[in-house]
C-alpha cells in the first residue's frame, strides 16, 4: 500500500469537514457583525481547498505527490482558517504567526501539486 493510498481516507475526511465548515462560516459571516470579514476569509479558504483535497484523494494514484500536497494544504487550511475564526470569536489567534504559517503551507501544497507533474507514478508490477 502506497503512502497516497494510506492518506486518501484522511483527505476525504478533511475535504468533507472543510466543506461543511466553509458553508457554516459563510453563514456566520453573512449574519455576524463586527469582524465578519475574518470569518468570511476563513470560509473562502475552506471552500477553495475542500474540493482540491477531494481531487487529490480521487487522483492519488496518478499524482505521486498527492500525499504531500494534501497534507500541506489540509494542515495549512486548518491553521489559516482556524486562526482567523479564533481571532474573531476569542479575540486572539491560535498562536503567533499561525495564519501566515498556514498560508505558506497551503502555497507549498500547491507547489507539491505542480512538482507532481514532473514525477512519474510508479508502474505496478502486475
């Protein structure tokens, strides 16, 4: 079993949870006052990356870097969106530089997708 096959269920789980969170956060932003732009940004990141994680899980056998890309995008989205939501509702973020760290993780995840274009999938021996 390849690393991509092992991580695919986690990518499906993250895709579903981030999609759910994105819709819920969009509703909270639409009906909330104050710093609703923070929640709206968190929603946008969740809704943008949930389908990407779903695609990485579905296409994991064709993209050798899917496990790395999915891990970086998933953790990055959780950090970025989580920091914005906690900042909005608790008044302080998760930890210093959490959102930028998440943002860089997401960007490197997308670079891992691009690198996957140059790394050929292994051929099965059967």
